[in-house]
């Protein structure tokens, strides 16, 4: 099994700066798979940056994922 750790400074679409105080965290990747419970540790919504665009990934009350631009 191929396990990789991806370090992400934030799940925000805002670029990090030298004075950024947001906490860093690691998300484990196993065989190109990320567990959603690792993404939604402290929140039910994250922002995914993709080039100049930002996408919102939400975990609903019915435990479903919704991705919106």
C-alpha cells in the first residue's frame, strides 16, 4: 500500500503569506485516496483551490458531499 502525507497550510483559497498564522495539518493519502473524515476534522465545509478558482466542499446533515463553485 502506497502511503503519502500531504502537508497543507490551509484549506482556504487565499494564498498563504509570510505572516500567516493559520495552523498547518497533514492529510494522509493512501493509493491516491483521501478519507473525507480527515478533511472534515474540525468543520463541515472546506475550500479547494484549483488554479484561480475556489470550490466549496460541504458535508451535509445526511452525510453527503456537495461540491460547488
